[in-house]
C-alpha cells in the first residue's frame, strides 16, 4: 500500500509588489538580485585523489579528499577509465580518459585534459591521445600515465600498432600535449 502526503501551504492572495490602476493590475519589477560572490576557500595542506570508476560507467569521478578529515573537497567529472598525473607543484592535474564514438559500441577514443587543482577549473579538454592503454593489470601494475619528476614531460602507455600487447610509451609536452617522442 502506498501512502501519499500532500501539504498545501497558503498565504494571502495580495502581492505587495502589485499596483492597481483602475481595473488593471500591474506587477512592479522585483528588486535586483545581487551578483554571487565567490569566496575562496583554502585547500587543505594534504589531499588524497581517488579515482572512482563508478562501476564501469561511461562517466567517472576523481574525488579530492582532505587527508586529515576525509571530507570531500572537490569532485572532477571525467570519462571512462581515467588515469591521472600531477605537475611537480601539484597545481595542475592531468587526466587521460576515453569514450566510445557510439553509445554501446564503436571506436574507443582516448583524450587528455588538465585541471587547475587550486580552483577546480578545466584548463584544457578533448585533446586526442590515440591508442592510450585503458586497463590496469592485476593488482594495479605500472602506472599507465605519469609525469617526470621535474614536470618537463608526461608519459603515456599506448597499445602497439600491430599488436595490442606490444606497449609503447609516448612522451608528451605538458603544455601542448604534443607527442615529443614515442618508443
């Protein structure tokens, strides 16, 4: 048995913004709404980034949590099977992810994006990263996307041209995401 509860709230019918002119009622313009103001919130000293693949859904999340309290500080929406890397100062997060050209099938397209971790804003998106590897090996395996210690380059594992098990590594420029070298 289903029970529905309906609550009806009533008020007086008179609108204080109405003005009456003869038999015509006109509404006065409402007071302007003040523009929203952004209050910058200091980020915790230490963050933990968790890749949440959402059970294999086509949209995943990267969740930034305060390392001390465990509270979620920010959530980044990304696509299927993401991998992440960071600039040495931690101010930029790079994410590789994929999606299919059709809803249930089609070519798997790889992309790279970047985010400003201080503001959460998207810096770049949909830069193609063809043939990037998407699956981790048990239990986790080697990182498939990472930055050099000095942040001068990014490294991305890619499937082999003739055989998917022949893994290649692409060296990418972290500003333009152009391939510098590949082996």
